[in-house]
C-alpha cells in the first residue's frame, strides 16, 4: 500500500510505521492527509498481520497542527458537520484494535497533540514542544483533545493547556503524564521500535483484549467494567 | 454594587474578585453569588481572577458557603485562582471551583477538620487529583504545602508573586477568542460526564458552532497574515 502524497506507510515484521510526510510545512494536517490517513487506518485495522503501529513525522517536526490555509473557505456548520461524520477519521483512529505508539519530535501542536492522544503510548525526544493553540485562533480543538486530554492527564493541567494555548517542552509533558518517556532525538525511532517489538512478543489476542477492555472500561461503571473483563474470559 | 466582603475590579476584559476576608461566611457567599451574576451578563468580561489576601480562605460557614462556591464553579468563562497563605476547608473547596490555580511557595492546602460533605469536596477533589490522594486529604486531614500540591495536580504553578503571575496569565487569556475559551471549558467539563464517544460528539458540535463566529475568521486570517488577532467576542 503506497503512492500516498502526505503519508509514508511501511510495514515490517508485523509492525506498521506511519510517517506524516509534509515536511516543508512541518507536517501540517490538511484534507489530503485526512483522506490518506483514513485509508491507512482502515488498512491497519483490517490487516491481521499488523500487531502494533508507530506514528511519526518526517523532517523537523511531528506535526505543527492543521493547515490553516484551508480554513479560510469554511463550509457552513451544517455541511462541515456532515462531512466530519461521513468520514470519521478520529473515531476510526480510536477504534483500532492494535496498540499504537506515537514517536514525537519537534513541534507537536494542535492536531499533532490530538494524533498523539489517539495513540496508546507516547514517546518524545528532548526537543519536542507541545501546545494546543486553538483558542488563540478563535476555535477549539476538534479532533478529540478536549476529551482525550483530560482523560489522559489531570484535569487542572488539561484546562491550563487548553485555555492558555501556551507551548511547553518535553520535560513538562513528561511531568504531567502526557508522554511516557523522553529520549534523545537520534534514539526516538529506535526506542519506539523496541517498545513495539516488546508488545509484539506478547500474545496478540491478549494485547488486543487488554487495549479494548481499558478503553471500554473507562466509559462504564467499575461494576460494568469488571463484568466486561470477566466475560472476556468466558468466550 | 456595594460589596463589603469582596472587591471587584474590571479592566481589559478581566474581572478580578478580591476576597476581603479569609472566611467564607453567609455574607461573602451571597456577594460572590451576586458578583457572578453581574459578571455573567457583562459582555466586557472574558476572564475572571479570584484572589485572596494574606490567606486565601481558611474556612466557611457550612451550608451557607455552598452557594458562593457553586456560583464561581458555574461561571462559563475561565476562572483563575491566585492563592497565598492558607486554603483550607471550604476555602479550598472554593478554589476547587476555579479552573487554574497559582499559589505562593508558602501556601497550604487541606481539610484539617473532618468536614460535612459540602461545597463539592467529595466530587471535585477526586476528579482533580485522583481518588487515592483525595481520600487521604479528606479523611486523614493532613495539610500539604505548595510543592506537594503541585505534584498531585491540585495547583498548576508556584510563583513568588502569585497575583502578578495569575494576572499575566489572565491577560494572555483575554487576548484569545472569548467564545472559544468558554466552549473549550464547556467541552472539558461536560465531556467528563459523558462517554468518550458522546464527548467527541459534543466537542465537534461546539466546534461547528464556532464556524458561525466572526472571531474564527479573524483568528485564522491573523495567523495567515502573521499578525496578532483582534477578537471581539462575536
């Protein structure tokens, strides 16, 4: 599967590597990337050989946010809403059964943070800088950050990041629990692949089951969650 | 409005409410409630700062305090707390109703007396710092310092001059699109009561609602023209 314009998709030994590939604009997320990401995510979901996937960025940054040049011609709210749910790339992202690892470097802003939050494990290099600048642009994040961020880190930090739009370095992202690990820039991919290999070495059906139970369990009462966990054994 | 226990100053889109006494009695609760009503209908106010004096607030008058705390917590615009000295009991409950907390290095936090479950303490505290720490703070009653409060996510920042740093942040927030700030806050709080899928629907709907604002056009244009956006709240 290749021939994409904005994404490089590789697959080796059960690990998918998805690289955002618009390095001249710091991998700004545009409509083309949305369409291609949707295809890639579907391919990962439907490929039984893939046990884990890594998301990374080509060039100097992971992703500096949405491509705002496409925002000037905004469709009506009704049309925009229809388009959003016709091809729900973020819902698809969050529904992938495999564990996903984000390898983050350089600018990780706006949609960049949101892509990272759709992943299960986040590794960042020392030079990574994070931020959600949306409220300074007259908008709010719309790829899940207002929901996934407070579900990932503590509420007070989440509100500060979302409301202030301030950028912050990898070190702070680590302290508040937004990322799992900080590594030197030249080791970023290597460490991410090592983690992917470790996950791959474990029984795939159990790995998937655990991801699903954690994700579904967080939406229900503890009692219902325990019931889900228990039932997962008896099938 | 003749407030006696609080003082309000409005400037540059920021309403600063200063607590003139460190005890949340009935009168202060009622005045906070009135102040929030006043702010709610004031189109010129985009951000709120709640500041104490030498002590932020070290307690309250039981059920009388509740309405003041809830009035602050129900404001739909960003509310920042500047905390010096003691934030104890219902005084701590009051700052839990704010969105971002900045404290002095010598501030202290806790519930030294076992409180009646009031002012949201059994609900807002565990949602903010997790249930292990919340049980400890509420049941053991140990008072913690700013350093620990920062570590557990109870406060956002420690500053030698918390009021100045809080006002700096408030000024930065007042440069942003006010409707976007309000809807971002709504998406977070309302979303936490929903399943992730429902929360994502809410976020998207609020986002599309912002398509109808002038500030969205201004925000995007200013970015592309590499200038500072001038938001009007429309």
